[in-house]
C-alpha cells in the first residue's frame, strides 16, 4: 500500500454510482455484471470488459459488439489478463483510433437512458402502468391452472 500511495488509492468499498458519475472518469474496467454494466451504460462511461463467468461474457458481447461502448481485454495463453493488455485497452478507449466512436456511443446510450426514465419516457410509462394494474380496485388474482 505504501509503495503505491503516490499512484492511486486502495479502498475497501466505494460508492460506484458516484464514482462512475464523476467527470474525471474516462473509462470503467468492469467484470460485466448486469448491474455494473447498466450503471456504466446509463452514465455514459466507456468500458473495458473483463468478463469471468455466467452472464458476464454475454454482457461483454453487448458492450463491445452491440452497443459499441467498450473493448474486451484479451487473456494470455494462461487465461490471465496482463498489465500490458490492461494498459492497451485503457489507451484504446481514451485515445485510440476508435475512442471517439466509443465515447460518442456511450453518450448516446446515456441520453437514451435518461429519456426512458424521464417523465413520459418508456420506463416511466411502463412502471406507472404496472403500478396502476397492481393497485386497481377491480384487480382480481386469477388462480393458476395447477392450483387446487
């Protein structure tokens, strides 16, 4: 910890949304869990994808190939992502040939997200309709065919 104190800060926990929302954040190295992916996407932060298991490789595919808001770090022959690869990925997102496209796409997804959750947006409308259906006075629970 002492020898790296001039280069960074190690903490046991940090408020990820606040960190991602900070203007100084240029990219996010993510394991590509769904929550982290959605947080970065909705805040317009480009990502270095480092998936490990379950849904993470699929989410990384979305990040890189569908939404085009990041790049995937490559493992070496032993399945390890080396320091040089991490540096390459960060440099590519921050200043590489495709960095402007990645940043533009990230901001596009932030805008789309903000529109969806704003009043009258698709998410706002869907949650309002869902709550209205749940709280309707004439809402009667229908039994399942398998119920006795």
